[in-house]
C-alpha cells in the first residue's frame, strides 16, 4: 500500500503504491513504549543535538496517552518517514494503545502521505521548525492548524511594532 522513498518535502517520505480510500488505517507508528519522563528527556536530548549541529534529524517521540509515549526512532518504524504538511491527507488515530496514520481523504497512487504534526505555537522556538511542505496553504512553520490563529496574532503584533519604529 506504501513505500519509503526520497521526498521533496524533507529527506525521505512515505508514498502510496496504490490508491488509498478515505478513512483507511495505513501504517502503525511503532517503537519503544516509554514513560512521559523518558520521552521528554529523549526529546530534549535530540532537539539539543540537532539544533547545535549542522545535521538534520528528528525527534520521533510520539504521545500515546497521558502516561506514555512511543519512541519511533528505530529504523523498523517506517511511519517515522511521514512528513508534516499544512494541507495533510492523513491524521493520527490512537486506537487502544496503538498509533495509526489514517487517510482523511482519497490518496492517489504515487502521492506522498502527510499529516499535521500538531506542534503547539511557541513564540520562542517556532522558527526552529521550518515547514517545507509546499502546499498553497503552507504557513512556513510546522505549527498545528489549531494554533495558526496564535501564530497570525504574533506576526500581526510584531508588524505593528515595526510600523511604530
């Protein structure tokens, strides 16, 4: 149903090898189940590692529930290659203790799978997460669509400050 190959968005991506109907569980996000504390420590370490180097990388820690995360960094987790998009064709579905990437529209053969990573807007670090999805609705940063209003308000406030200089 899918394969990993080079992506125009970022590094590798996951692409449909046949048409995928809407509301289809496509691939499970798998890895080590860890406590929130361990997940937070690993996330912080990986962010620090990549922000302080010329290397690119990803954190791959995915929230499972209030107590646990899934560390999807093992290479056997092919779902880790699904890229963010401001106009996604998939979403995350948590069913029981499993994380699924599920289609939210019909996906054509050859189309890259994508979902909204759900990053909250933080005025201090949003610039560290540049979006390269290329959709006509791309806002330039990996920010959850639920937080776009906060991002726009932040930009508007800063434009007003510049105009007053």
